[in-house]
């Protein structure tokens, strides 16, 4: 070799900027493509053949398919995403309410033991209630 090669001299700052810009746009393109694919499967108003048709269109002709999908169905993409987020939140809230309000068997047994120690229930009533709790 006749000399050292310096990357900074061979690849100027503006070229680095353009490379980063194209790389960013390339990543953005894939994010949009996968978001559209997820939206195709999320949409309940589309039938199986409609989903298959859009999926083939988006996969076979990705640029044209994505742009046509965004123009034709893009307005409702955000609405479907909001509906799904609200449904997930409602499901989560329901689970939290159910879990928080249902006392565990250990809590129920502790309350029964306390009632028995106070003399509010007999040993026989305690035994039957304990069997019911442990059976559930």
C-alpha cells in the first residue's frame, strides 16, 4: 500500500449525514410496513379474503401497497389502535378489580380463626367453613 487511508477524508461530513438520513428513512419504512401489517390483522371489519388481499398487495408491491393502504384505510388506523388500547385497559382494570376484591384463602382462614378464637363460631362450624374454603 502506498499510504494510510483516513475515513474522514474519504467520507465527508455531508455524505455521513445523507447516509444517516437514508438509514433513518429505511428504518421508518419498515416500522410503517409492520404497523400496516398489524393493522390488517387487527381490523375486524375486513373478512379473511380482504385481509389476504391487502397482505399480498403490501408484501408483493410494498411501496405501492403501503401508500394505497394509507390513502384508502389510513384514517381508521388510529381509531382501531385507540379502540384496542381502550379494550386492553378495560380488561386490565377488570382483572385488577376482580383480584383486589376477591379475598385469598389465607385471608378467609385468618378471619375464621379469629372468629373461632373470639367464640363467635364453634369448632364444628370452623371445620366446615375451612373445608369449604380449601375445596374452592
